């Protein structure tokens, strides 16, 4: 059935290239799982595991969903890195499938779908997010799902699809609040596109908004009852990344975070969404992307914030190449884009031995991998200090250190004043000697502190913990209850 561009119906979309799509998603999943147990957990993962043992509707720096996923993985297979990293691998495999479905909704056949899958699945950021469980990993999956559901709803002019968008948005808001920017961008895009503006009057759209708010309500209530700590953290991030150098870095990373070569494809797709009449119903996604890039550039956001909005641009670009080029030309483009991502695999995945990684330039490309090295050495050093001094507890400077000491089974209780850990203190029933981990200097709230060791990860990997002091202190400067407000700190 054929209609005009402004009509309310269109030709049936082409079939999904399920064989190639599932092969690509399966290969991505297989590689991520095969490498999932190398190195160790990331500092954020250690924090999520600690938070998951103390489930709540929210924490100072995130909602509840990712800690819940980490907790479930640890319950199913305690202490297993494969289990901990599996949800991240599955999420990125899901992103690959959804990107192909998005290309199909834009009219792309097999060639366009496969090229979209290659550009998305071979991206550096895809591998990074697929190797470690993070709020950004889960958030990206929800963003891509929301974009796909939006393209489906607008393209087919079926307003009931907004209920699905609302459900996905509500769940996404229980993982990370950034999806609110995507939703606002979509609304702005719909308002600016006359062909789909009638959706703003649809009761289904407002029903989707209501559903999202209902699903988000528990975390909103937690934030309100605890003084909106995430707003404080947002201000901290804005101060750190709002300087000119970081804003220029934002643009640079935006262009290379998948790969420098594939940036040409998504830029081409962005232009096509604005200019090609047959794609007018998907144009709100182009507006949403532009709005978010401008907002995040001006407010000091990070480039990976918009990762979930890029696959639809890949899809639009791939559809254009498939229409203009021969099958051989599209295949060559796919090979070039794929290789451009694979060349930097060691920056995204734990392929190199730890020492070789630390000595390479790949460590400068992806600092997150450096933060997955050395935790057993940290735990062993602290355990030795606790055993030799008779300390009854340990206090860590940050949540990564505290999470690692819990994960690796320190024989004394672990505390920290950093973010969520602050609410799980102060210590009770012990004002005797304790081990102090990671502080650059002895704090004023501790007395009789002396350095007994320094952390050495054994691989000369330059990360946040390498070389940090481990001290034994005689006691807090008062009771733990009285000094705890000085221990507490909130930072990104």
C-alpha cells in the first residue's frame, strides 16, 4: 500500500535480515563472554555489588536498577566475573539487534541493516560498555529501545506505541536520569515536525508520560526524602567538565567514540533525517540528537551520554548508502568501518596482559580498564595491615576501595564515607585501631596514624589506587558517631 510522505500509511517495511543480525549479535556476545573473566571488576561494579547487598529505591549517585542487576548476578553465581559481566554483554547484543530493527523501520533492507549492525557492534564504546556492568551500559540499551519504539510509533502513525515508550522510559529512569534529556529532545523534535505534531495531542502519548512517572516515582520519592543528592552530584560533574578544554574534548570524543571512520556514517545519517522527505517521520530523532549535543556541550556533559541516540543515525546513513551504492560498495564500507573499530580492541577489551596494557597507549584511551587491575593486591595489603595491627575495621577513601575489600572478603568490617557507603556507617561498638586506606594524608578525624604499606598492583598499571598509602590509626578523634560527618563526602 503506497501513500504520500505526509500520509498516515506507508509501504510495508522490508523483512528483517535475522540470520545476519543474529550472527553479528552472537559473535559480539561470544567475544564479550570469552573475555569477561580477564582482569577484574571495575571500581563502579564493586560499588554496585555493595549497593546491591543493601537494596534501596535509590542511592546518592544513581537509582536502583543497576545495583539490583549486579546483586542478582552475584546471587546466581557468587564471586563470578562471568556472571557479573554477562548482563552487560547481553545488553550490547540487544543494542545490535535493535539497531538493525531501527534500520528496517527506516526502509533499510539487508544491506542497510547489516551495515548498521557493523557500525554499531564494532564501535569502541560498544565494546567498553559490553565488558563492564555500568549504569551507562543499561542506559544505552534503554535509549536504543526507546528510539526504536519512537521510530516505530511515528513511522507507522500508531499512537498506542507511546505506552511502550513510556514503560521503557520509566524503567530507564530507575537506572539513570539522563534519559529525561532524550525524552525532552523527542518532544521538541515532534513539535518541530509538522507531519507528526498531532502525536502531541494523543491521549496515548500522555498515558505514556503518566506510566513513566509512575514507574519513576519510587526513586523520585527516595531522592526527595534524602535531599536530592543527585542534583549535588550533577553540579559537581558540571564544575569538573564545564571548562573549555573538557567541552572541546566532548566534541572530539563524540566523533571518535564509535570510530573516526563511522562518524562519517552517522553524520551523513543525521543530514538525511533532516533532508530526505521519506524520513520525515523519523526527523524528531535528529532534532533530539542536536538538542542533546547542544545541551551537554553547554552544561559540561560527557560524550557517552548520547551513545544510545547514535544507532538511529547509523541506520539512516546506512539506508542512504544502500540506495546509492552497489552491494559491493556497501560491503567495502562495512569492512572499513568494522576494521576501524577492531584496531582499537585492546583499549576496550582485556586482550593484552595487564603489564603490557599498562605500558601501552591503549591505557590512555580507556582509563576504565586500568581501574579493573590490582584489586586483589589492594585487599591483600589491607588484610596484612589489619592482621598485624589487630585492627577491628577498615575505612576506605572511596567506594571502589571499600567495594573491593568487601568483594575479596576482608576479615574485618569495611566502611567509607563516599557516596552510598556514607549511609552504611558509622561503625558501631569499636573505637580501637583501624586500617585507613587510600587517603593522601592522615585526616584530622583520625589520631595516631602511621603508614604501614603502599598499594602495588604488581603490573605497574597507573590507576587511582596504585601507590596509595595504607595506614594504621589508633582511634577516631572522638567517637565514630561524632566524627562521621567529617568522613562523609559526595563526589562523582
